[in-house]
C-alpha cells in the first residue's frame, strides 16, 4: 500500500473541503481498502467520514424511507422500520456479502462505487430513489452513469438515499458462486405511479428494464414475462456466466421476483 | 478401565484452536528478523534476459537482493520428483531442473526469479517493485490436450512428455473386449483444483552464527523429509546443522508435502546474510504457486456382457504435471491412480496408460486422495453409464460385479486383505431410502424441479506404504514411520511421532491408543510431532497413513515398554517375567496377587536403587529408564471402502443444483475416535463436492491463472452442503494390530462421482463435464426439454 494522508472529517463541509481529484472518502472501506492493498488504487488523501453522525441513520415517513449514507448494511437488514416499510430492501441488505462486510459496508459507499455487480444500485432504480448530496438531490436514473461511474463530483458527499415505498416489491439475485456478488439481480417494484425493474450484474451498469416493466404494467404476473424477449447483446460475459445465460437469468429472476411480490 | 479406542474423546487440540491460541509459523518472530518478498514471473513462459537490482538495492531498508545467479554460484540444488517412473518402453522419465530461483527461464506465472530481504515488510515490497526483470516472452503451453503437439518447454524433453506409462496387459484386455456384448465409452476431464489450505505457506528462518545451525520453521506436512531434501538435494546444510520445525499447520491437503523454493532460498539466504528471515505467502501467491491437484484428460472403455458382467477396462489418460515434476507429482497419476482404475469390481482384464506432460502452469502434485479420486471418478461414471445403456439399476450392476471373498486379488496390483462391499452398499441403500426415491422424484417434478440419485462404490489404497514395494516401484525413500514413547520418572508419557498433524487430530487419536496400550489416563499422554530435533525421524502425513503406519509404530513402541516393564516388575515382585500379566496399567503376578502399577515401574526404572543397600530393581542386562522406539514398515497398503448415495434437486429455470441428501457408508476397519473420523469424512465430502459442483482452476491461452482469487475460484461453503448422513461398516484390516484403515481421503474420493452421477441421473443420462456449474446444467436442461419436445 502506498502512503497517504489520513483525515477524519468532523462534518460534511470539512470532508468536502479536504476532497480533491486525488482523494477518496472512507466509510466502510470494503472496496477502497482492498483496492489500495492490492495496489489497484492509491490516493493522496483518505477522508474518513464515519465520525459524521448525521450521515448515519434510518428515517421513515409516510411515503419514503431515508437512509443515511454511512448506515451499515447490517443496520438496514435488521431495521424494524425498513422491514415494515420495504421488506425487500431489508432482505437485499441481508444478502450482501457476509456478516463481516455487512457490519462494515455502507449504503453510500456501495452506490458511490457503483460496482456493476452490487445489489443496492438496483434498489435505487426500482424504488425511485433520490440521492441527496451536500450540493443537490439526484434521481437514481441519472445518478448511475456507467461501470464504477456516477455523476458525483470529487468533492461531493452523499448524505442520504431516499427510497419511495412501493405497493409491492421483491429483489431476487443469482449470486456468483465464488464471490457471491450478483451475477444478476432483479429488483421488481410496483408503485402507484408505475413499475420499475432494476437489473444489476447483467451489464456494465445497473439499468431499469423498460420491456419487463412494460409487460408487467399490462399484467403484473410472472407469465407476462414469458413473452418478453431479452437480448444478450451488451450483457457481461465471464467464466461464471455467459451473456446468453445472463439474459435468460434476468428473465428467470424477474419471474421469481414477481412471484415473490 | 474401559478402552479408549472407539470412544468419542473430545479433541485435545480444540482448546488452542478454538480459542485462537494455535502457534503457526507466521506467529513466530525472531529478534532482528528481515522480511522476504519474492519477485515472480508474470509470464507463463519466458527467457530471462537480465535482472537489474541496482535501483532496488538502494531502496530504504533493503538488506540484500538475491537472484538465480547467486543460487547457481553457491551450487544450491533444486526441487525434485520423489518417484522415478519408467515408461512402457523401459525408458526413464524425463524431468527438468527446477532451481529454487529461476536463472535462465521461467515456466509458470509465479515462478520465482529473485528475492528481496528488507528491514520491514513494506520496505521489502517497495523494493521488489524496483527490481527490473527483462524477459523475452515465449508462447506458453497452457492447454493440456495440446501439450504433446506443442513446442517443447524444457530442453531435451520431446513432446513435453515426462513418461508414457503402462500398468496392466493390453493383449489380455483386447481379447476381453473382443468377447464383449457391448463396449461403453466415456471421455472425461478431471478438473484442476487448487488445494486452498486455510493457512498460506510461510517460513521463518533462524540462523545461529555461532553454532552454524539453521532452524527452519515452516508449513510442512513432513518436516523430516523436508530436511532430508533440503540437505541432500539442496545442499543448504548438512542434516545435523539443519532443524526443521512444522508447528501448528492450518491444513495441507497434499499441497504442503513438497519442500518449496521459498524454504530453500530463505534457509540458504539466512546463512548468507546472517540474519533471521520471515516469509509469509499472500493468498495470491498460494493460488499461483501451491501445487495444484487433479487435471487429467481421460478416455475410458468398459467391456460388458448384456447381463451386466464386466469383462475388461481400458483407461487412457493424459495427466498434467505443470511446469515441473515435484515430490509426488510423478507417482500421483501412476501408482496412486492406475491400480485403482478398475474400482471395487472383479475385472478380468484391464490396463491403465498414462502420459504425463509438462505445461506452463503451476506444478501439479498430490491433492487429498491423490490419483484415487481421478480413478474412482472414471470407473464410477462409466459403470453408471453402463447401467443406463443396459437398462439396469445402478446398484444392481455394482452388486453383480463385487468380489465377495477376501482377500481379493484386484486386477492391476493390490491384494485387498479385507472388506465387505455388499454389506456396505446394502447399508447405504437402506440409510438413503433408495426405494423411496421415485416418490421424491415425483414430488420434485410437481414443483417443476428435476431430481436425480447417484451411487458410488469405492475402494482405495492408502496407508502408504510397504517400503520394499514402493522402492521397487521407484520411490526415492522408504515409507515406514517411526515413534518413540518415553515414560518420565513421575509417570507421564510423551509420544514422539514422525507423522505430522495439520488438522488430523493426532494429539487425541495417538494419545487414545497409547493410553490404552499403557493403561494410563489419556491426560497423562502428550503427543509431540513436527520437529526434527524432537523424535527420531518421520516420513510425515499424507496418503491416509498417520494412524495405519504412524499409529502402529506407537503401538509397537508401547508394547516394547510393556515388555521391559514386565521384566522390571518381575524382579520387583520376585517372579519370573512370564508369570507377570499386564492389564489396565498394572503388572500382576497371578500366583501371589502382588502388583505394581506401570507408574511405579517407570519410577523404579529411573531410580534403580534403595538407601543403605546395593540393590537394583532392574534385571541384569536392562538399562535404566523406560523409553522405547519403533520403526514400523507396513506389510501392505490399507484398503478402506464404502458406498455413497446422494440426491440432487435441479431448478431447470436456473440450472442451480441443490444437494439435498448425502449418505456415506464407509468401512475404515477399527475406528479409534468416531468424532474425529466423522469430521474427516465431512471435510473430505466437502472437498469432493467442491470438485463436482464448484471448484475449477482455469488458465487462459497465455498461461495466466484466471481463477487466482476467491472472487473467481469457487470454494464449497457450509450453506451449499446438506446434513451428512454417515454410517459405518467394519471389516478389520488384517495387516496391522489395531485393524485400522485410513479415513482421511475417502470422502473426497467418493463424493465427486456420487454427486455427478446424481446430476447426470437427473438430466436423464446427459453427460456433463466437471464441475456441474449452474450454466452448464441450465444448458443441459434446455437441450433435454428440446429433445423431450421432439420425442413427444
């Protein structure tokens, strides 16, 4: 690991001020630290935001669930409020990594990293999330830009993620047998305003599958999905799953998700 | 006193392992130690043009940087193959030199070329990045199937062929095939595995500048053998100036049998730089450089009659040795593989032909089961295929070809002393509720799932091995084991064994047998292993040999103690030695009913006199003390056997295979500790299931290992496994006094074919290659659906 300056920010303002194009915010460190140890990443400044109290916590209002950026996966998984308002979101958090990861990893870290196989981005898409930063509020559909890429600026700090409470929802994933990241993960959510199908793992970036959503809008049942054609073009392909398999699994897991709604 | 053999004694090891108090190699720190980082080839095959260390040598904290040039200058020898195998044409096998640091060429990704020693680990790492190695990259040979038609990797080794070996009779087999009603053919790839011991390899070297002694703490399954090789072949130091200690070792599975480059280099370098050295592998180094396992391509044929009798068997295999031939590398695909090729069956004629080839991949060596899993997989898959093609039940075809009389002379080599294969399979059938399968299958189908059942019957030859036999077959050492049993004056017993425990629980099992033999409480028995300065010598632990060879040496040493004790007790009790009986720790003279405990006898043996009188309790000719040793050389291998049955449920929508039920019935002869044996079976099954469903080491065309981390190499996990339903039958081994047979590898040997037979059964007989990953199974389900639709 290359040497770096460590800062522990007392508030968001200080964190943002310390940040530069050669810095990283540190919350759970589940990606940042291994990347640094493996020599895949190095930074001049590491800005620890764990001590900023206001970044952590869960709030439920009538229509939304708002989760602070440094809230740990285990906290979301075990939150009675989340379980009651959006049980599928608590279940998603319960299925991330292993207990060690869930006790360190944070929701803000997960979406800021935007790993194409991470779970949370699909929830953001499916649950019409708004990502609140120190500067602005961003719709999830605009937030995720590409592989490991978001619209965040280097000095921008995610403060909270606000999810809309759907009528029904379910997240189903096919885990990579080795890493247990999602080979594909499908998050189906039915809102009064419409249906979203957030898909992770399949392509270089999470996306809302409009074809599946369209079919489900007409008929919210797993049989409606049978007639949807899902192309394998643009799908990821690796030693664990070909693009053809992934395309078929998007369909299979969308059906599972609808059945579980 | 009740016998301890057979009882579920809780492990003496548990306290320190479960509370994190184990003492592993990387826990050891020596004052003033330096840290080593190895510079490894990033290429699978290349010539080394130049190594420039000038910049790195100036880096902060660097003590020394050594390369293959220095190794050559100091005439330090390399790594060796422990067995000389002869080809069918009589020629000797061909092995390349394998220097501890490559000087001229590198042959796999991870092959070490230089080493940095620095004051801290970080400084060593930073300096290592500054070592510039100029390579001329050559085309790698990474595909096993094409290796014999590729450019030779090593000078003078034509076709990359180490040997072309034959066991059995081609002519007789041909005649048997000519008489067959049907010939069943099978092509399989036995997938390559990475052993993945929980503890990565490590060594800590302490060179004493005054006594010129080197102490090497290392992660080894056989410290004495490592010392022998390092001294005799490496030329690092004479054996008496070299101490090898393998303290607690966190798993080996065969990968820690070998002496590795790093131990030789660090031992040699410690003397050179006159500083202690510490090296601990990172996980990536483990993936790249620990010896791998399996990796065969096999074509097999089974000749059968229409009513399911076996007439003959052919096995044509290409085995991957990787870049170099290591200690058990050459014997694993030959004598550990070939003889078991015909399985548990009467097979009138057979042969195994193995071509072992070099490729630009990590060396392949023994991995839990070593050769026997590959052999068992082949025969058990082809027997199932035969049953299917003949329309027979898989149990029926097996029963039909089992031997029923023992000793049984197996076709290719072994004289199996004992067994009852019929009883084992019947028990497994009952425990697995084989007859209820049809109903369970129907129930699965009603949920849209497929269900399959798989059967395997296996035997294996372990407890290696009679020295005259193995040396006749080319082994470079004898495979006996030694033990020393010491009573101290106050009555506790220390057992020194040449076996090595890296998870096998020797401290408990060996204490049980010694306590039984000597009639002392188990708390009074300590077992010491893993240090060449403690105990006589040892051949180590692999091939399920610890109890069947090492344990018997302990029994024999204990018997010598009792014999000497009888002579001493006789004198103390004023009787003749043949009037003294030994039972429950007491020497008793029946006619006078006088007795002495073994503790009193031990005390007397060390304090042979009394005040005011010149009188010794020792008989004339006996020396003071109560210490005996034994070298045990077994008369034969041991032959555990059994039958396993499992059921899988497949989701055809995703291809996910759920292992639903697993029944294992094994015959390990006498079981010393059922708790430990069950643990051994559980672990073995997990690894065999891993090979069947998950694990697969893959290299790309340029020889890069693409499964070099847990992100891509799939290990079996607890939630992948069902509750195991274990049963035992017992036919005692006739070749050792305890009647024990090895149990360490059986689970791994049987599980892979059992699971695959079940998967293929669920797929209606459609062949699928190892491992049965979700995507492969999903594809097979799709094709099955298509062909069913056509048929309808």
